[in-house]
C-alpha cells in the first residue's frame, strides 16, 4: 500500500539511507533523515510494522524534557548525570551518555513540533531507585493516544497490541486510563469512561476490523509510521536484509530477497541496523544468558522475529557485540498463557506486583524480593535466587480480594470470570494457603509460615525484610487509596490464587559497539564507514543497568534522531 492507501510504486533499488527494522529506533532515523531531505527506505522482515515498540508501554526516559519544563519542572544538567553515576558507575562516562542527555530534549521538541508524534508527560513518574540524583517525576514522556484512522489503509500494516495484555485487542494507557479501568466497579465516572472506551472499540472492530484508539507503544509506532509516510519514506514489509553490500571498505547497501532471487538496495550515505536485538536467537542466548546455556528455559515477551539479524549483519563486516555488561537483557517475570491449541502467550508482569494482597515466593514458599520494585529488578532477583543448573521459577500469590480488585496476570479482575483461567491450569486455586501450596507443588508449611509473617507486618504497613512501599516508585506502583501503605496488604480472604512465574525479557541490552554518533565500531575502535546501529541493535548506553522506565525507548528515539541528523549533515547538541 502506498502513501495514500493505494498500491506502492515498484520498490526502489537506490536511496540515501537504508534502515533495517521498523521499531522506534529505525523509524525515528527514517523520519529525521527524510525531514532533512534524504531519500530513505525502511525494510522490515515481518508483514507488520512497529517492532517491539508496538507492544511496549511507549515510555521514554528523557530528563529535562520540554513537557516537564512546560510544567515548571526545571532541572540542571548535573541532576540526571548524578543519578546515572550512582546507578551505572564508571559507565556514566561513556560519551554516548553525554550525547543522549544533551539531545534527548531536542529530540522530543523536534518530533513534537515537526511530525505526527505527540507526547504526554510523565511528571509524576519516579525513577526506579532512590539513588543520589533520583527524581520523583519530570523525567519521563509517553506517546500520546493516536487515532488509527489517520493511517488509512496502512493501519492493516501496524502490529496490533500484545494480545495477552490488551483487552480484546484494545490497549489501555498507563495513568488515568488504567486507573479508570481499575475503578470501573467503584466509581460512576470510571464506569462511564470504561463504557465509552469499550463501545468505541466495539465500533472499531465492527467497522475497521481492529481498534483505532491507539495508546502506549502502539500509538508511538503509529505516529512514527504516519510521519514517515508523510515525508515520502519507502517502507517495505516482508523484506529481510540478508547481507550487507561491502565495497572499498565501506557498507554501501544491503541485499534483500525478491521473487525467489535477490535485489541489491544501494544506500549512498549509509545503512542503519535497527532490527530489535536478539531476544529469540537461541544460539546467542546460550552464549550470553547464564541461566539458559542451552538456549532454553527463557521466555522473552518481545516479538518472535527478533532473532539477532542486525547483530549478525554488523559482525559480518567487522562489528563487535558487547556482551560484557551488567545484564544482557531487560529482565521481566513472565507467565505462560494457554491460548488454545498449541498457542502459548507470554504475559510480562510489568505492573500489579506491588498491589496490596499480592506476594512472590520461590518454589520453596519463601519470599526473596521486594515485589514492588521494577520488573527488571524482580527478574534479576529471581535469577539470583535460583541455584545454578535450575530453571528460574517463582509463584505470584494473592487472596481473593486482591485478585478480584487488581487481577493476577492474565486472570483479569472482576467482573471477568475466573473459570477459564483455573480450568486451563494458568491460575492455581486453593481454599486455604496450604491447599494452594499443594496445588503449586510448594512446601505447604513453608508457605503458611511465609504468609502468616507477611500478613502480620503488612497489616501494620511495614515490610521489615525488604522495605516494600518505602520508595516513591514502590508507592506509585501500589494502590494510592490503600492505607497505611499503598504497596502492602495482607492475604486474608479465601480462596487463594497463584500464577507460575518464569524468567523472560522485554528485549536485549547486549548489542553492537557504537560511537556517540551511532556509527558501528570494529575491534580496533574505528568506525565502519557507512554502518550505524540504533535501538536494541546498539549496545545499551546504560551498560546493562536499568535505572528507570523508558531507558530503552528513550535512547532508541534519541539516537535515531542523532543518526538521522548525522546522515543529513546536520549538527547535534554537543555536551
């Protein structure tokens, strides 16, 4: 389909810039470069556009962003630098960190004023940790809702929201939208909001075949796609890059399949790798994940097509993958959802763990982590708590009141029924804590002791062992209407429920070594002429640490902007 919804012209074989991958990193390069007059082609191996971004929350960590400034939140540059120094240590001296902090606000200003991408502020969203330099808000932005009808026929090419998280294919935005859904049975205003959203979604399904109220990462991908189309970017789906063209010690394009043969796409200025990292590359997982040396016992929630294509392309011309970092991936606990037949979904437990009446225990029935910490921290704790040679497994446990109020993973809260989740085995149920433990294969006496001790402390709003609910991030993740601690409440009302948790990820951190302009470097540290990497194909600028929400999309968008301007011969903000 073409720019106005018709069929596209024959695919061009020459361009200024060739982008491999259509997530936020790749599309931000394409939009920025095309805005400055370059001829850009994006090739995507899947039939849909948006990559991991389209399944994400759409949040970006952007200290000193324009939306925060508009709200009167003014930070000196030293504040976020201090936080990163306390979180990632010597890696904060990476030149890419300085370029990111200098250009991230400029990136937001550019997309906000010159494209279809819009933002909402995260001025009440705190950093993950209360380290020196942390902030209780003002460092985050999220994609604003986007009307899918603006894509015309291209809406059929946008990756839908993740099915196990969405509600009949409808995304729910963080913030007030989610709060309304959580309070729909308690507030007339919330019930009215939810009813309106559901009615509009039903209308869209009937008339359009999918939801048009796009939120979160789906809205970000849609806004970038619309902007790329407006600027004349050529976008080709089902078109993987199978190898790079290398002439006179320079990358000059890539080879893609065509009608059973090959087509050479030449790029005058450069090729940008933005293929989403390697969360489903079993060989590289076996090399870099200590708990999955056979490439198994790991369950990524990222799209299955992210199989390390960009990294292999970079290595084929001398690029180097940096796996010597704190963590090779953005960990998250996940649960496996039976979807019928042989289909198994992977539900990422990003929120909900901090709600009152919910705990996490290991296979022996013991708590081992502050459940209200970030998904990455909980995943890391699960990994650390697992003996060598064993698969990481834990259980998310709650009482009836918590499940009906907040839900438990894929088992949604009231008024949704629980029978299907119980019958499928996804949700374990017990009339007593001991019964639940036996249903899960957990030591019953140990779980009973754990719950009894937790309840005694939680009823007073304290967690002496892990300090749950002390930090701003913990409290925001809890239920602000619950006292005395929004993140703590006893498990008191039978029956009791549990969901099995396994270790997964949201994407990888280990990637190609680049300089501060996104140019891929060889083993000698020299830039490979004509080759760039962004997003999860670029080694994490946080060196495998996870200091705040949005530290994947924030740098992906920012370095997409930096690379796009660099290719177009434009200046960037110099730190």
